[in-house]
C-alpha cells in the first residue's frame, strides 16, 4: 500500500510546489519522515523487532511536514547523467537517457546529492559533500545533530547553516572514519539531522563495514 499512499503525497506536494523537481519532492518526503509509530514507539518489523532502515526506508511518511520541509536536497538532470557515467560507458548511459552522452566527467555513487548516505567503509577515511537548498524561512539557521553508526566517527563541516534568503544553497562536507577495526556487525546505521526553530531535516546513514 505504500505506493498509492506516496503517489497521493507526491501529488499534494507538487500541487503546493509546482516548481519543485522530482528529486526535491523525494527529499522532502524522506527528510521529514517519522522514526516512531502513532504510539511514539520505535517502528517494528514483521517479527515484532525494532525495524532498521532496510525495513522502513527513511521512516514513516509525514505529509504535513513533507509539504514544508525547510531544506531540500535537489538533483539536476545533468547530475544524473554524470552519475550514470560513473556506472556505465558513454554508449550505455546514452541508451538509458535516450540522448548522446559524452562521459568526460562522473559523479561517484555516494557523491550524488541524495538525502541519505550509503557507503562501503574500510580502513581509509571517506569524505562526501551535500548541498541543501533553503525552502523554509528566508532568514534561518540550522544546527547539527549526529547519531553516528556503531564504530564509525562522523564529522560534518560546517556544523551550523545560516541562510539569508529563499532558495539559497549551502554545501557541507561529511567525513566518515572507522573507529573500531572489528565489531560484531557488517551493516551499521545512524543519521544526521539539521534543526531550526521550525524544521527538522534528517538524513539516514547506512555504512557497510568491509575489511
């Protein structure tokens, strides 16, 4: 049932924000979702256990908050093409987008401006950037909260975002560093959250720990 529900939510957001791209609408839905149920308890999976991000995705959709997310992670069409170039040769990428493509530059998978992070992390430090667009109050500030995945140190710069106008964009950098060489887990999860006086913008993080 998630598909018709989300289709309806997308229609509502698009009617309120006709200028938003599909990526912006998806970002709004993901970053404003709930991690608890109506009883304010953690969402459970079919076994009655606390559900992970692979069971819930970003969380349970919250249509009211999604319509006013504060910040969005937008992706332009040419960015998708550069992303495809990182996966396929020029001819194959062209067949997907139905146009001629010259893969002279690429965007790594984890570097696409997506509202979440999914990475493979070994012993080497990894750093990625994300760009958020202000669609909330013109003058606003967002502070950072991080719940890091187990055994992973996560640093974000800057730790505060200050906006002075609508549609202003700010880029931040996230660094992942493995703290514990061997833990009893392969996939670990956490999130980072930007909070203003009116909005909460959460991005889930899933880290695949590899040797």
